[in-house]
C-alpha cells in the first residue's frame, strides 16, 4: 500500500536527485523508496547478538596492534 510523504530538502539536492532518477530510468519516489529499503535492511543485517555484545571489550589490545600481521603470521605457521 502506497502512502504520500512530504519532505523538505535543499533545492539543489532535489534537482540532482531528479537528474539521477531520470538517468536511472526511475521515478524520484522509487529511488527514495529503494534507498530507504536498503538502509533498513542493512541495519537489520548488522544486529549484534547479546553473546557477541557481552564479549566486546574483554580483550585489551595494544594501541599499535596489527591484526593483519598477526593473521599473516598465523597462516605462515599453519602452512610451514
């Protein structure tokens, strides 16, 4: 079910959005709907479980800790 929505945006932003929508062969309404749907679904996908949240901050790492270097060393040791 569609509903009407009124937004107040900067005039230049509106014009650029209209041009972008035209270039994509879509309406401004469909473009806004698509962007909002994507933002909502991304946020839903990034929820952190209570277990992971409780583990956050348990380990204190040095300021200069380089996880890539550590992982690289792990792989070197693993495949010797």
